[in-house]
């Protein structure tokens, strides 16, 4: 199951160019927090779209897994 809190914590890292100790990460983390405070509707829109995409990815992965398991009976590749 997709963990919304974990994904939200990773957003600055997902949109920055470099490690989590770099300036780019810190700057984007700061701006995300500012956006969350000043434009909560816009922030929630983006957050919800990202969560929806991750949930769709998870569903497709699980469906492929189920198809693979039912296709050959033993689940091996």
C-alpha cells in the first residue's frame, strides 16, 4: 500500500538535482514548505496527483504479478 506520508517526505528529493545534503535540495524543501503554507490548495492538488500516480503504478505492478502467478502456476521468472 502506498504510504502518503513517506511520499510527501520524499517530494523535495524527487524535484531536486542532487543529494539531500545539497543546496538545491534545501532550497526546494524550503519552497515546498512555503507553498504548503501559502498555497495549500495548489500544494494538495500536486500531492494528490502524485499519490494517484503512485497508487496506479502499484495497482499495475500487482496486476502484472498476479497475471504472472496465474500464468505459469509457480511464480518463477
